[in-house]
C-alpha cells in the first residue's frame, strides 16, 4: 500500500538527497544535462513545428516544463519536454482553437494530472493493455512520418490542414512540386542520422547531422547560384518588444495568459464555459497520454538504473509542469524516453541532470537563436522521420501480429487504424473498450459450475439422491455469473438440498449477487434448500449486506462439505439445526 508521501511533489529530489549527493554526482549530472540539452534543442523545435506552432514554443517547453517537472516529479532520471507522441493529439487542437486553445488545453490537462497523482491513479495506468499502447504508438509514428514528407521534399503546399487522409491526399497532389535542393539536404541528414550511431561515438547523432546539413546548405547557397532551401528563418517570424524578426526570438520566455494568445482566426481567444467544454476532451486525452508516456519512461529508467520511481508523485510533477509552462508559451510536455535513456547512458545521477538540460536549451536560445534559425526544414523533417521510426516499435508490432491471440491482434490493428484514420482519442477509447470486452470474455471462459460426486468431495460414499453438490470456479461478475449458475436451474426432480462449494470463487460483484439471489428465490419456490460451503468471509459479508442472510427459505453457510451433510440430515429430520463453530448464521439462516 503506497504511503501518502508517494503522492507528494519533489519526492525524487528528496530521495536523491537522502541517498547522498556530492561533487562527483554533480559532475555526472552536468555532463548528462549538456548532452541531452544538445539533443533536445532540434527535437523541441521540430516537434513544435510538427504540431503547427512556431519552433520557439518547443524550446519554451523544454526550458520551463523540463526544469519544473524534474524539480517536482517522482523520477530521478526522467527528462521531460515536447514528445512525438503528442503530435497527433495537439495538431487538431491547434487547427480548431489556435495556439491559445492548445495552451489552455495543456493547463487543463496539467490539473487533471495533478488530480490523478493525488488520488493515487498512477498505479492504475499500468493496466492499459499492451496491444493498445503499441497500436496507438505505431499509428502516431505513421502519421508523424507521413507529415514530414512535405518538408523533406520541399513541397510548395501540401496537407496543411484536416485529418490524416486529407493531408495525405494533399501531399500526393503536390508531389510534382518536389524541390531537389530540400530533398538532397533531407537525405544527407537522414543518412548521417542512420550511419553515425554505428561509429559508437559519444557525440549525439542529431548534433552532427544537423550541423553538417546546416553548414552544407549555407555553403551551397553561397557558392552555388540558385541553391535555396526552406529554413526556420524563411518559414517563421516573431515580434519581440515591438521589433519584428525572422526565425527564433533571442530572449527569455515571456509570461502571458494562454487565453490572451491567438485563436484559429488570429484574434485572442474568448475564455468561456463553451470553450472549456470543447477543450475538455482533448485535455483528458493529453492527460492520459502524458501519464502513460511518463510512467512508461519511469519504468524504463528504473530498469536501466536499478532504482524505483514514485508514479503518483511523478504525475503530480508532470501536472505542475504542464500547468505552469503554458503561461510562458510552453506546449504540452511529458517524459521523453529517448532523452531519458540518453541522460542515463551519459551518467545522470539525479533530477539535476534534467534541470541542467533545461538550462542548456535556455542558453542556446539566448545566444544561438540566429544560428538555430538557419536550420533547414528538410533536416528537421529527417530528424522526425528517425524519431517516428524509433517510436513505432515495428519489431514489437510484427511480433504481436505473428504470435499474439487473435483478440489481441484485433485490438492492436483497431487502435492502429483508428489512430491513423481518425485520432488517438477515439483509438484509445475504442481500444481499451475492446480489450476490456476480450478480458471479460476470457474471465467468463474460466468461470464454471460443475457437479461433484461424494468421492470428489472427499466422502467415503456417494451423496444421497436428494442432495446435489456443485463447485463454482472463477470470479463471479456480471459477465460470468449467469452462465456459471445456470446449471443450478436444471436440477433433478428429487433433489431437495443443494450444496454449493465456493472455495474457488475469489470475488463476487453486485451483478453476480443479484443472479445468486434470483437463483436462491427459484430454489425456495421449488422447495430446495441451499448450503454454501468454503466461501471467502468477504463474500459471505457481501451476501449478508444485501439481505441474503435473511432470505426466506432454507439457507446456511458451512465451512466444508461434511458439515454441510450433517446440516442436511438435520433439515431432513426436522431436528434442531447444528450451529457451525464461529458461524452463528448457520442456525439462524437455516431456520428462516
């Protein structure tokens, strides 16, 4: 049972200090934070662009949310910021409600995450079925990869709005406008990203790939007339302190109310109950996906380091970060598995590494905004293609298709298809519902009622002809109780007493209790008595609470079948009914 402290913020930092933190750990955190910060800069910009907002908002997210979540969360090693998993959730919000709507939805999702953590729901997220997670993750990867084709090929205009199929149609129609300069830069970047890890170098592949691509495009534009590629500076503009500029603003994130930022028509949002109602669905999807991603990342980090994170505290920290970041222009953040793994591999010892990563992004924005603005869009698209491939978990996807039960395969393909064709909210809702129905079916299949003979009950002789004994197996719940108890409705005419062995029934829900009560009433009308044996005390308590202990007709609870047979003899003879030791209801219930 988790203690209340497992739900409080700052638990990872407290655990670190309790374990001992000194100069050597600080040096390791500095190195890890520097490395992850370098990786996070291009990823933050690329993911913000993929969502449909200017690139600086991705950097703001890494700076503000990355620092606050590390400070207040429950994992020592999680590195938080914008992630690819959110792209398909956030794109429709931006298209319909603008950047102001996206930031407001993020605040709402942050509040939900805090509530989930404080109420202890962190441990329940692990019950999301694996085929559901793999299905929507692979679907997200397909959507992200497809949407990078526009910038990779330098298409003039393709798929700027609408759902996936509409955007895919736009991309196909725009293929004749492919720009070979953009394509060459993108392929160069993609080649380096795939080849560099084979060299086992400590320098991150994205840093080398984007550096080479950026310098190559700049040199080609200077010495090759007519060579021109789309860059961040050519695509995005900003206004800082009344001064307009191109690319990324070289300044600190500025405080602003999310609902004062532009909506889809460019005008500031009008905060209203209707707007909050419209954003509630996306906010719930953001919170659920953020919880799954963060806790999955925490589990992976635990496996790499031999530590244990505090899931509920981590959700509270994630919530606090997502509440605060939008007031400084940050979009939705969650723990990033690739950045967390990189941090661990480079020696991270505590949440300080993630805080350093946020400071590195901040310094880069202050002093390198001009250089970052010259990064080619095709290079960022190539980077996201690799990210999409890595998050697709193609090997796991194929393994499930080949070896999993057909029901799990159906869940996987359903989640995958719905994520691609519609959106992740629909996919997760349908996927979890379908997985739940399959689980109910499987539990119902292992729930049964079987007649037992005297020898099977451990008796030296067969049961009398007027006594029938049955053994219930499995959980009694709404999906199984009716079928399991159906055999008790088909008794031989001379049966006057039924012994029901419930020793293998671990649980019983209200639907099963209602079915049980209906069966008891039918037995009573037929003049048949019922003796329940070996039932768990908590099940007996449940039955008594709903009044079954006061049922009209003969009903008793016994500890085993031999005692039940002695009770049956008393019922036959009309003698006083023996009371089982420690079970006062045996006599009283049988006399009612």
